[in-house]
C-alpha cells in the first residue's frame, strides 16, 4: 500500500475523533504504543495487515488512512479536542456543500492544515485551482494558494468569497461586488469577464491566504519549472480562445489548436522521460 504525506495526520485525527489515547488504540490494533506514536510522528508506516487492523479499530478503511481515498470517520468533534486546532482542506467540488457539518461527517477529507489566527469551527480551507484570481499586482491568489473561508460570515461588498452558481458542480472563488443591490462576481485576472449570476449562494468568506512552498516533485532537477511554464502557457492559450469563442470571428483558432497540441505533446514527453528515469534508477539499485 502506498502512503501519501498526510497519513500521520489522518491517524491522529481519526484516533482523536474517537477519544482514544495512543495506548488504547495500540491495544485495539494489537501492537505497542510506540508504534502508534511512530505513525503519528511520521516516523513509520504500518505493514498491510497492521494497516487493516488500524483502519478497523478507527472505523475507517485502509485506503482512506493511507491515501485519503473514500469516506473517512466523523471528524465533527476533532477541532475541539486536538491541541492545535486544524481545519479541513476541501476541493472546489467539496466546497459546493449544502451543510458544512454534514460535509465533515460524510466527505473524504484528504488533508488538514493548522488553523490560522481568527479561524474557528466554521472554517475550512481550499487550495485554489486556476488563475482567475491571480493578478499582476495588488491582491492576488495564484494557483496553489491555500485560502481559509468562514462559512458563518455574512458576505459584504468587496469580500472574497467561495460561492455556488446555478447548477455548476464546483464552487467558484471570486470577489463579490454589489452595485445598487445587484451582486456581481469579479475575477482579479482581467482576462476573465465579470459575472452577473442568476443564482448565487455564498458558502464562505475568505479570512486568510497562504502559499504552499513545498510541493511534491519540486526537487526533480529541471522538471517542475518546465511543467509549470507549459501549464501556464496552455492556460493562457485557452483563455485567449474562450475570451472570443465565436468560431466565425476567431481566425486564429487553428493556430491555437496547434499550439495546444504542441504543449500537450511536450508535457507528455517530459512525464514519460521522468518515468523512464525513475525506472532506470530503480533497475540500477536492484542490480547493485
């Protein structure tokens, strides 16, 4: 079983949600207390059989503990019992909730972060996708920003909000503009148009933003910078097209499609190259 970087957090969160000490959990699993401490300290990972027993004792699954896949335990009470308050990190799809409390009981929460100053039990975080809220100067929320939202605050003019529009599957992150009683949604990136929603429900007002500086794969020489550059280029070409999607008045459509194909091809070559390098290194270690 493969483990992601948040395994140790999920073990601690699930144990705390049940009100168990490390010693009590160890007895249920059939191991010693220091093993539980090692799991929660990110110093060790269990073998498959122990992982299965650990999941059963915590009322969840091996997949959720190891990788955050599937439904986890009810974490409603965790924020009141952990020493350092933590809040869940949601996806844009999960942020389209009807009840935050119900979401915590049923959704597969993959990660948690330490709650920033001013955050309480009504708060959650979202890792921002896309560049619609990224600006060249002033306030900016570039892709990868971790923004904390309070779902109990009433949104006001000028607030940055997570909101639900019409029947879209994902929630949107925008700035709320209210003009003569009419709400508008503004992107900080001027390449995106102002939205006049027919239906708008605010599910969170932004109260804090931070940037992840350590990302998986960042230590691969030359790999992340090229990937980031190509993805940014792909997003820019797509934005140019959607800014003028009328095919009859878009004479450069063929040219842009060719550029997108070239970018996609380059991305695929880089990924294949890195995978082959990893396999070669693995084979070399086996031969040694």
